[in-house]
C-alpha cells in the first residue's frame, strides 16, 4: 500500500487452491508464523484498507476462509473489529538454552528422560542429514505418517525446494534417527541467529516403540 510515493503497508497473502479443503487465503502457508499485515506507524486505517481489498479477493476466488498467522497484538484488535475470529489451533513452546545442559535435563519430566535412555539402550543413533538425500528420505517417512493419519502429504518437490532454498545456505538442518542401519525417524530444524525453530518431525509407525523422537530432539 502506498500513500503518494511512500510505502505505508504490506500484507503478504497467498491463494491456496484445494478441491478437498476449498480455496484459502493464507498469510503465509506452511508455517505457524505469518508475515503481516504491517502498517507504518501502526495505522489501523491502512490495515482496514487492506482488509477491504482482501474481501474482494474472497469473492473473486470463492475463498472458504482467510487465515492470518501470528499477527501483532495491535493488529489482532483491528482484525477482531473486522469480525475476524481468533483461533487457538497452534501453540509455540520455547525452551531456554541459556541454562547449563545438566539443568536443562533436570527440567524435563522423568518420563522424558526415561524415554531417551530407552532409545539409547535400543541402539537408536542420531546422524546429521544435511544433504540433498534428506528430502527423499524425509518424504518417504512422511508418507507412512500421513497414511496413518489419513492426511494428504506434501509433495516430494516441496521438500526438494526446502533444501534448494534453505539447506544449501545452512538455514535448514535435518537429523535422522537410525536403528539397525535403517532410518526410522527424522526432524527438520531452521536455525536463525540465536534460536532454532522446529520445522517438522516424522517417524515410521513400525518403529515408534523405540521413541526415536526423543534422541533426535535431545541430540539436535
């Protein structure tokens, strides 16, 4: 949004088409955090102007709903007045890593520590998967997960693109859990500055009894 020659607002929004779930406008898809809307000097009129434009897109593309991930607090107030409803399907859990390793371990529940020890005794090993093959392996395990859950999976191309865009620049880290020479679980992490953000985690149903996610999170 421009006022004269000055940029005063920005609202990244993507149209996600689906015959199964219906068309949706999302800011932004495939992540739990969004990228807007933003307005210079926290101007609510700019936000409302952008929302009016979005309403036209809703009718044009027969959109089922508009989803805005993690808007700023003041923007939430503007959205509420525009009849947007606040959802609570997603939560963010934060682990402070400034403490010593021993203190972090002690803060975990006993059941968590026991599950980690059990995976070690069963011979589960964690290996770094920072190469292009990660996409193929992760996708294969994801198919097993989605079949169990009855949910359509992301495509192989989606994970290839993740590696091409983030992996080559060391902004994506992938770890595998190996058992008897077989990859049984994997996680994707996104390191940025002084934090690491969870991307996704999958495990083969047949080997879930090994608790492979615990060593992956622990060692990563």
